[in-house]
């Protein structure tokens, strides 16, 4: 796969913080996140509040500058087999027919889920999780470190994601902010690669954040290259096929980046349908916005064994 020439970026050293022994594996230069500044007060340790709270409205997320994965999808994409794009309605229909058969299950959460009981999620079948680290260069989840550590202790393979705000800062600056505020990766077999959540902009920003298809592809490439330069692993990309076609011109330049596709089925629970031109297949699939687990409901093509191999590999 052809990639843009790697560009050096300045990164900020991750702040020190003690973590559980179970997270210590992996090279120090590519250590998993160990701390993150809290822009707002986090709840006291041991708090059980909001363990299964669903995401709030898009208007609330827009107002707070804190978006969860899939936040914008309802307003833009009609789920398969329906005429309307209501995310909650689609999730109810999807959950009634899912999960996709034979797939390893997982979830993604953000600060809106607060203190997730990952042990209960594991008991119900979850084996992997993504959790929000940051958004653009303006927001850091105050719950990320706790979620990251607790999910590992509960036996889940987990990783962190950044919600993209391409009109706010460059791809390189967005990657630097992610790493400086807790994001990271270690090839320990239990840490998923960083994930770029790139989806529809707000009404004020525009669907493609006011960027041309070429400029958007260049922004994603810049972010991807900056991550690779730091950890020698291509980040995964979360998006919808519709957004990918609209905003990158259906770019085929990101075959090395694992795809995390979003689509909430109504009838066919075996596939999320056609994926963007960069990929021949999906790696992760967000198939519902709520259900058995806190946050969004996900599956992967991997078995638990191959997911561990996927987590540990270098590119």
C-alpha cells in the first residue's frame, strides 16, 4: 500500500501514573496509556453510577464537544431496510435480530458510560472494547484511564479511540494530542491499535468539515502516518461506507488500516454490506448503538485467538 511520506511531529511525553501489574507488559517506548488529564471532575473510585447509560442526543454531544462513536450517523444515514435514520430506532431493530451470528462480541464506550462494569460485560460475552481517549485537540475523557485499566483486569482486549475534528487541527496535531493525553499501544497481545473515529460533521461544520475529498484523504493520511511513526502500527479507521464515499471520494489508499465499519442492520445480520474501496473486508463492525453491553454493540471477524495475534502484530 502506498502511504504519504512520514512527517516528523512533536509529541508530549505521557504523564506518569501507576497502573495495575497486568498492564505492565510491552516495550516502554510503546507503552499503553497510563494517565490522562481530567478536564472535568471524575467520580470517586468505586462509583457505580451510569454503568449502562446510553449516549445522549446529538445536540447534547455537539454542545459539550464530547461525541461518542457513531454520534452523527442517525442524522445522515438510513439503516438498511428502513426509510428513516433514527439511531435509537435502528438499534432497537438491530438488537432484536442480532448479534451477527458466530461473531466475537465487544463494545465501545465513552465518558457518557462513566464507570463500566467490564466484569459483567465479560460474563455476558464481551471479549474486546474500544474506549474514547480524546476528541480533536480540545477534549480528553476523564474516565478513559479507569475504563482502560478495568477492561484489562476483566480480561478484555482493549484499545483507545480519538473522535476526529478535521476542521479543528491537522491530522498530525490530532495524533500528537491523542498520545499526549493517554493514547498508546503495546504489542502485548491485549492492546488494540489506536482507532480514528471519522464521521459526519455538525450542521455548522458540514458533512465533510468543509474539506474537499483530496484534502480529507490527506488529513487521514497525515494522522495515520503520525501514528505509525510513533508506534509502527497503522491505526484502525471507524467510519460508514456512505461517509467514506462522500468525503474521500471512496479512497483506496488505506488498505493497511483495519476497518471498523458502522451499519445497523434490520434484516441481514451476516454482513454490513459494501465497504469502502480501501478494504476488501471489515475487521470490526458496530452493528447497534445499544444492547447487551454498555455503549455501542460491536463484533469482529476474529476469533479470540486471532484477535490476540492481531493485537500483538506490528506493521
